[in-house]
C-alpha cells in the first residue's frame, strides 16, 4: 500500500488517522481543498496538503467525512483524479462479508454473513448488521444500531445511536433515523423518523 493521506482535519479525520496508524498504515498527512489551508501546517505533527495538488501515483486517499453527500462528492473527485481510495475495517470487528471502497468500519461491529456493503459507508463502533441485508453507497451508521436481517438501506441514509430496524424493512434513499428510533416498516425517501415505533417528523433536504 502507498502512504495514505486522510481528507479533512476535524475530529473524525484525526480519529481515522489514529485507527490507521494503530494497524500499521503509513499515514503521510491530511489534506483539504486549497482554499481551506489558511496557513495551517500541521495536525498532530503531520503535514496538511492541498487536495487539488496531491499525486495519485504517490498517495492513496481515505475520505472519512461525516456528511454523506460531501463524502460522496469528494470521493468522486478523488477517483476522477486517479486516486485509489482505501477502506479501513477494524481487526476488532466481526465481518463475514465484503466491504466496498472508502468504508470506515470501527471496532465491535458485527456484520453477519451474506451482507452487501457498498462504497463510502461509515459504521461507528458497536453496530449489529443482520444477515442478507444490503447497505448501499454513502450511508452513515452511528453507534449501537441494530439492523435486522434481510433489510435494505438505500443511499444517503443516516442512522442514529441505538436505533433499531425491523427485519425485511427498506430504508428509502436519504432516510434519517433519529436516536433510539424503532423502524417497523418501509420508510419514505428523504424523511425523518423518531420514536418507538418510529413516526415521520419532517423532511430531509434532498
């Protein structure tokens, strides 16, 4: 593997660099769009580069941005520039399924057999992903989410801490599931859900 540059300098990007280095990956530094450099030079002793000027021959990239749409946008830009995007799967996660590119799977996730995970998926620590479920691109799982078996999570969904999704449910594109919500039936696209059982409480900007 080439040295890796982590996109962003915020807490999530710093955390991603920490995980990578703990597992032996050579993190060469961080990057941001040129207009956001602002004279900063170092984060935790590592240099900050201009994303626009990075060499795809020299560096691989990891883009662990919190926002699903921004993560998707920057990943697309990186691919167009010829960069390879790595994924990180914690050795402390239990994973029986393949994982797409630019995914960030933290410790204590349990991903059962026959699960499909797309690109640009972030899973914070401690989630349960049930068998035969399909998680599509650009999705964010916070901690301790239970996704039961045979579920489908369409792109751009966001799942809050301790939320639960019943088996055989489909989360439509852009669904926002609030903390501790319980989804018992299919959702509507770009709609927010809260409560147990969950009810609609507004729209998400598409």
